[in-house]
């Protein structure tokens, strides 16, 4: 006897359930499960041959047709079908992921997903998130609170690595919420570039293509020291307005500069590498900024044209290490602390 769950004609099957096919007194010869659009559903037949289970949850608002063929111990064949529809709950969650498909990033770029609602069952969600790389690397997920999870390798990526993210969250249950999102994205790691800024020496070295270039800097002055640690380039803009009130600087230290050129953002909290011509005479001599790494206009333009999102910029000999969740400060956690942030370890 063949049993298929969810059973036929069910109209509100739990999206978190999986298709299960079993047979008593026989073996399953074949199982085919099709979505209403015709896509085949992956599944696994157990070693005994008497049970088949779909790989992923059935998901939200889908219709399936399942056909199972079995051969009984008496040699007789039986074919059983089941058509069912899954429920459409109102409480759903989705994730916004970075990097996008078919993009190129630097060697320090993590895979990052931010969810629109708090995730209660992190393990259930993490189980349905997979990162693969060619060539292969060891890596792990790390949760920052209940709405963000990042994946990074133990060391920086090798240039040319192809990285793929597989999200299979359709039907995953977290508390009272269900996921409704299946996505695949592949990005490429570009050339290697590493920048290191020494706040004491007031210099930044940029190494790429086997060549190291040294730039004179003026970083954060006392009370406004540039974050220590590794930050990752988030974006570039050739011209922005910098208003100190947006980073809670008021009074005698306030500023409002309508045009700041060659801006490379390192943190959402407001750390940039940028041109600072008003600090001419300080580069390589005095740290005089409000926390950004200032360069001459020529050096800032050069740096702007060299870097891409995902490149690491490490600050040494400054004060207070940047938080790991301030942008992609992921690399400031050692490997033991990083892997401890996984819900599955």
C-alpha cells in the first residue's frame, strides 16, 4: 500500500511540510513530484527503498501533482497519484541579499542577507541557505541579531573565485512566519587589492597586481579617531555632500561641505576615504579629520579609480575597533568567534 502526504485534494497543506511517500510490503519503483508549472521537485529515496522525501518544504501557495509507482512483495505493481495545494499564510518574511547575481567584488566581500522581519528559528532558516565556491573554501554563517546573517570564508577569497548563493526559504517556518523566497545568485571575485592605513605613520599602502603604492593621509584627530580594524568598501560616489549632523556631530566641530570628491564608503556609520583638500599641509604630518581617511585630491582620485566594492581597508594604530556589524566588519572576529555565530554549530 502506497501513502502520499500531503494527501490528495488537500487545499491548505502546511507550507513547511515536505512531500512524503511511503510503501508497506513493497518497494518504491519511482516517485515524480511536479509543481503546477511543470518543474520537477527534488527528493531522496531512502536506502530501504520504501520511503521518499522531498528535499525542500512545499512552500507557499503552490499546487503539486505526485505520482508514485511501487512493486509489492508479491510482484504486483501499484500507481498512486496525489494532487494538493499549499496554504497562503499572511505572515511572510523575505531577505535582501548581497552580492547580486553576475557581479564582481573584492576579496573581502561576504555574502550578506538582511531579513525584513526578526527571525525566531535561525537554525531552520540557516539550514536552507547554501554558499558554494569554485575553488572550494571553508566558510560559515554568522548571525548579527535576528535580522542579518553573513557568510564568509576563513581567509580572504582567492582572485577569480566563483561564489554561488542558494536560498531555499519558500515554506520555511520561523515562529509564526513563513518564508516565500527561492533565489540563486553567483558573483565573481576580482583582482586582489589590500589597503592598510597606519594612523601613527599617517600613510596608507595600497597593494595590487604585485605593486605597492604609498599615499599620505590625515585621518581622525583626537576624540574623532578613525575606526581601527578591517572595513570593506561598500560603494563609491564621485561627489557627495557631507553634513556632520547626519553623524551626530554638532557645535564647534560641526561642518557642512556641499562637495566632497572621490568618496569611498567603508561603513554605514559614515567612514569614508575621500579627497580633503582643506587639509593640505596635514597629509603625512597631522591627523585632522572627524574620522574619515583624508587624501589629497589627486591621491583620492587615484584610490577611487583603483578600488571596487568588497576590497578590504585595514586601519592600524588607531583607537576602538569597528563593530563587526558596522558595514562588513566581519573580518574583525576571529574564526572561533565567527563560527560560534552560526545557528547550526
